[in-house]
């Protein structure tokens, strides 16, 4: 799984949006630090960045009338099977959230979606 370019979140079809939510939940929980080629860059940064990215996903879900568990809106929450972050400080949001989400990555994501038959 990958984190889609943040500019695509509002345009993702239902399956990809909900899949993105599941991926964020997994990464915020026990998946934190577990290497995977498409998301390794996430672990170079504070978990704050993943929270802010996930928040964009959840805001889009809410806009479409999906109801993600509100517990995930707490940046320290890591799921039912993982201890919360106790010392995590809010560092604020950057734009883009991940520097890797540049124009080249946007094109890569669009091509990936096209291979799945999704034209955005």
C-alpha cells in the first residue's frame, strides 16, 4: 500500500479513500517502523506528519458522510492494540505534509491509479 499524494485525497474513489484510512491506522499503530518500500519515507519523520496526513483522509471521509472512529482524531492515539504516544508534541502542519509528495510523486500516483483503471 502507499500513501497517495495529498492533493489526490479529495479525488480518490471510495475504495482507495477507505483503503487509505486503513493504511494510516495500521501505520499509526503497530505498523509504525515496519519497513515497506512504498512508505519507508514516513518513518524518517515524526509521527505528527502521519497524523496530519491521516486527518486529511478523515476530513474527506466525513465530507462524504463516512464516520471514522473519532479516537483517531487524537494525535497520540495508536489503536486498541498499541499504547498511545505519551510525549508526542504537536509540531504543526507543513505543506506538503511530506516533502516526498512533490510533483513527480503526484505523477507517479496518477499513473498508478490509471493502471488500476482510475482516471483522475
